[in-house]
C-alpha cells in the first residue's frame, strides 16, 4: 500500500481568494485529488469552498447523519444507538473503498471529506480510522496483469442489479479518458455483499471481488489530521477508511466514545 499523497495546500486564514481556489482546481485537474490543511471547521466555509467546484448536493438517502447547519454535509461519527440501527454514518469499523452517491446519474464529479476531529490516533496502525483513497485506473491496470483479470475488467461493464433494483454497470466510460484503464467506477458501500446474495453467479459479481482485491493492494492510506480537507474526482477515485474504534471502557467502568468526526459532501 502506498503511504503518501501530494503535499497539502494551506488554507488561507481569511476568505478563500481566487488564487487559492485556482491552485486547488489546478491540483485537482492534475492529480484527481487535492489535500488542504488548516481548513476551518464550519459548514459555511466547507460548503462555500465546494461551491467553487459545482453544486454541493443534499444527501439522497434518509436524513440520518445530515448536518443540522447544512443538508449537503453528512456528519460521520460514532453514535452507539444509531450504529445499533445500522446507520452507516454512525458505525465503527472499516469501510471498503467505494464511490459517493453511486446510484446517481449523471455521476457527481467530486467528493470531499473534512476531518473536524481526528479522534483517537494512538491505536495500532489500521485502527485509527485512517482514510483510504484508490485511483481506480491503478486497480484496473493491476487486474489486467493476468488474463482472467482482463476478462473480469470487461465484465465490470455489464449491468448488475444495484440495491435500488436498477441495473447498472460498475464501470463506465469517461468522455475524457486518458487511456483504456482510465474508466469511471461506481461502488456503493456493501455492493459486493448485495450482489453475492442477489446475483451470485453473475460474472460482474466475481469481477467486483477482483476489483476490490486489487483496490486494497493499490490504495493509499492517508492520516487526516483535524482541519485536513480532501477533495477528489468521484469518477476516478474511490474512498474508504481503515477501522474506527467506537468506544472504550476506562478502568472505572465508564464508557468513553471516540470523538472522531468527519464531514463529507458530494458536488454535482
Ligand atoms: Fe463514502
């Protein structure tokens, strides 16, 4: 697994001037991903900055996890009762690389995460909620390195039933593709489990398993500190995380919750 991405830009202390926005746009266009440090943790600043890249979209699921200050922000933090109800924004544990708003078409071009509080960072590697980012073309290229994998890449373009009942392909062509491996990928969280139970023999199901395995090999692990923002190309890059510990019980028997809090938003 790779361990670093480009040096972060530093957010200006005042308003985001056009020079800063231009620098972020240029980095995003060049590498498909930009990291910014010292970003203010306010809904106003986050949504205001993202508006320079498009329309910050309200989350299209239920309202669980939506930030009270702005409907475009999804607040990801461990909450025991909501986790019990199976609400993803509130759960502990890892998240395999996936896409933002994978059921939406046209595909929202950008996705952003702002680490408001990095929470517990003194756990063993892989248990600090480290962010994972995957450039899908790297994963596709790795798949093509053997003949069975090359056939699996083709199968990623066949339609399969997504959890909303609509058939779509996992991979799709990009109008401005740089080469054959430069494809768009849409993966909903939990899609592989869904396909295993609804379309176990479909060739795209085993192709998705191969893609997930390749993605795990080429993923970059990024430790986001409080105030770090990541903005990425939602067609070309997947995002996920290593495990998050939700709570611990101290020596006196009291339950302590991990204060980790991350905001995410999708730009259409
Ligand atoms: Fe996500």
